[in-house]
């Protein structure tokens, strides 16, 4: 499955880069394929692995602040793996045909 998620600490001011850095550290340590983008992160793996990684991010940010907001969007497809790295190139290739 691929999950796109955004996790935001609430009530911490305008600069969020230190919180984002903590999330990146956790995701890197998970070993799961991830893609970072300006508005969140894509992560790929089995349900339990992905949810454990997101929960680890939640737990860490709640150690740093009193409230977080999390938005998760999931694309779950049986028997599919490695799609995180293939989806965009596949669509781009079709643009050239």
C-alpha cells in the first residue's frame, strides 16, 4: 500500500522544520520507501509497517508538543509493491506517446 500523510504540530508557531526533521529521521529509520514533498510524505509498505511508522511519528511529536493533526490518504492494492517509484515515471512515459 501507499500512504500519503501529513502530520502537523498544533500551537507551535510558524516554523515547523524541526518537527519535520524529526519525522524524516523516524521515516528514514523505518527502512520503508518514502518520498518527501512540500505538503507531506508518501510511504510504501504493508499496512502494519506503514501504520507503525506513522504512529512513531505521532508519538514523537506528542513528546515535543501537546497536539498534532494528521491527515492520511491510502491507496491499497493487492499484490502490488514498488509502486511508489513507478507511478510517476509510468504516467510521464505515457505523455510522450
